[in-house]
């Protein structure tokens, strides 16, 4: 069984780390804010004070951080512990433009670079049911098989060149869909409320019909109950809207809905919802000086 260095124990990294440990893999965990990595100690992780200490002796290095610059910073800090031939599964959502510097870093240090973002949020991560979208050389796959099996229900291999970014491309398309859905769910509930009705009535109309889906139920429940415990924080979702827009501009395709939801995320950020679940984009649906629904949920 490979020893895994896990760099980043946020919402996704911590859940993935626990599943790696449950599957019998050794995990050397590092997080910038150490307390979050310490929480994995009781599950059997070796918590380290630096990324280099985590990477030292590991067969596989996983990065699960916010974005490309964060990943590069952590990997630069890991340099004294890295050795040529280590497999690096880059599982954060970093977008296409970040791939070149990351793959360049891997080449410079003799690492085998695997572009491996995941589809699925907190709950599938906790249940080991993520979908791993992966691209990287055949000779990395044996070491990665027990790792991906521990965190996911399925791995889709999308070619043998991590730097080409097929896995990241598909991830951007998938998260584009999730973001647009989140936006329209919040917008429809805010509209129902602003038109003077109980937003739960919207739920009654769509539940059990052809417009229903698990995602709608989860995000609608968050909004109606006011529980914005993050599965995917507004801050990270907003980052993804920019990565999608960036990739779309290069590819020559319009992503009007995601750009619109990006605006909603930025307004939610300004309202102080950055660390809340992205369902909190709902709060961005109300104009600052529009009429307030009596007893409304707009948070104004
Ligand atoms: N949550 C989801 O539903 C979901 C689903 C699929 C993919 N993703 C992607 O997976 C990645 C992680 O998401 P998450 O939800 O786990 O995010 P998160 O809870 O916000 O965790 C982010 C992690 O990145 C670290 N970090 C940020 N900037 C850093 C820097 N400059 N240097 C070192 N560490 C840094 C944070 O450290 P601190 O603890 O010190 O802040 C934290 O460990 C993101 O790319 C996200 O887009 C998320």
C-alpha cells in the first residue's frame, strides 16, 4: 500500500484523508492552518509541521488546496521532501491556465504529474464516493489505484498526459453545471419570496415533478432552513466561475449563466458569506433598497 502525503485538509482533503486511513493507507497530512490537520490524528494520520516533512518518504503526494497559486506554494514548500519518481495527484480545481506551471514544477523535480480533480462535494467525499477525473501516465496508475479507490466510487481516465488537462477540462464542464443549478435555485426562491409568497411554495411546485433532482433538494433545504454549513464554500465556487470563464474565453464559447452566478457569488462575498455554502448566493438575489418582504428571509 502506498504512503500518501496529503497537502490540504480543508472540507474535501480532510474527508479524503479519513477514507485513505480507513482503507489502510498511511497518511502524512499537512495543512497551512495546523489545527485542521491535527483533527486527523485521531484517525491515524501522521500530522507534519511542513509540506516537506509530509512529502518525505511518501509514494504519492496529493494536493487538495484552493487554487493553482496555493498548490504551487505548498509544493514549493515540499521541495526538500520530494524525490524523483514520486507520483503527484493534483486533485484541487485549479483550472487550465494553472496546469502549465504545475506540470512544469513536476517536470523540474522529476515528479509524475497526474491531473486528478474530483466531482462530488462534502457528503460524497465523506462517504468515499467521489468521481475522480484523471489524466496521467500509465505507470502512475498502479500506485494510484488504492488511493483513488479509497476516496472515490469511480475513476475516469482521460488520457496519459496530465499537462494536457483533459481531466481539468471535464471538471470545469461539470462544475459549470453545478454552479448554474445553484444560481437558479437561489434565484427562484428569492423571486418567490420577493413576489410576496412563502418560498417553500416553490419547493412544493417542483418536488416530485420532472424538474426535481437531488441537488435541488439539498440546496433548497439549505436555503429554507437557513443552514449554510459549507459543502462547497461561496469563496471557492466564485473562484471556479473565474476558471470556467477563463477557459471558455480561450475556447471561444459563452458561459452566460456561470458569469451571472459569478456576479451573485461576488455579491454574496461582499455580504460576508464567503465561508458559507454556495447556496448562500441566494442572499445576493435581493436589491439593497428594494421592498423587504414582511417576515422575509432575505437577511436584510
Ligand atoms: N467542496 C467541494 O464541494 C468541492 C468539490 C470538488 C472540488 N473542490 C475543490 O477542491 C479544492 C478544495 O476544496 P475544499 O472545499 O476542501 O476547500 P477548503 O475547505 O476551503 O480548503 C482549502 C484548503 O486550501 C488551503 N489553502 C488555501 N490557500 C493556501 C495557500 N496559499 N497555501 C497553502 N494552503 C492553502 C487551506 O488552508 P487553510 O486551512 O490554512 O485555510 C485549506 O486546507 C478546491 O480547489 C475546490 O474547488 C471542492
